[in-house]
């Protein structure tokens, strides 16, 4: 106790001129005050400095894993988006193909009704008649469209 008071009295009164020796004794140097590594009297980094460096390294490691996770998520979402888009395109093609086949069946039925009426009345059925010509043209267009949709679906299955 007396030593502490006597040293404090000496410092306060200015009797100790070289405070650098006292600072080195307790592990403080000018470099540490400027932000450098704090070293103890043996010249090795202090436990506090080692802990700070370990935490900084740990923080960087965590951030790198988070960055990798974000990149993986972006890649996964992009892949999922493409798969959903492809599925949507295929579904639209299938729906349109079903609609075209339905229209074709209706046109065949309408043409069959015309043929039945002509045969029943014993009148000739002409492809030049406006109603018959429109049905034949519609059937031809539906057949072309169905072929295109089936080719699109076949090419999508290969992908």
C-alpha cells in the first residue's frame, strides 16, 4: 500500500521523470496507443488482442458462409424459376392442343351433319358450297395448328 501511494505521489509531484519505464512495466507502449498490437512484457500479443483477432476471423468466416448461402439461394431460385417457366410453357401448349382438338372434333361433327342432311335429302354435297368450304378450311387450319403444337411438345420433351 505504501509503495503504491509513494509511487503515485512521485508521479503527481513530478519526481519520476521517465514514465516510459513505468509504462513498459505495465505493458503499454506508443504503438499500442496508435492502434498497433498490444504486447505484454515478453513481446507477444496480449490475450485481449488474440481474442479480438479470433473474433474478427470468426466474423469473416461467418460472412463468407452467408455470402455463399446467398449465392446458392440465388442459383437455386433461378433454376426453380426456369423449371416453373418451362412447366408453364408446356402446360400452355398442352391446353392449346386440347382446345384445337376439341375444335377439330366440332368441325368434323358439323361437316358430318351437313353430309347427313345432303344424303337424307338426296342432294349433292359440294365443297364449293359456302358452309362446306368454311368447314373444310377450318378443319385444314386446325390440323396444321395441331401438328405444330405436337412438334413443339415433342421438342420440349427432348430438352
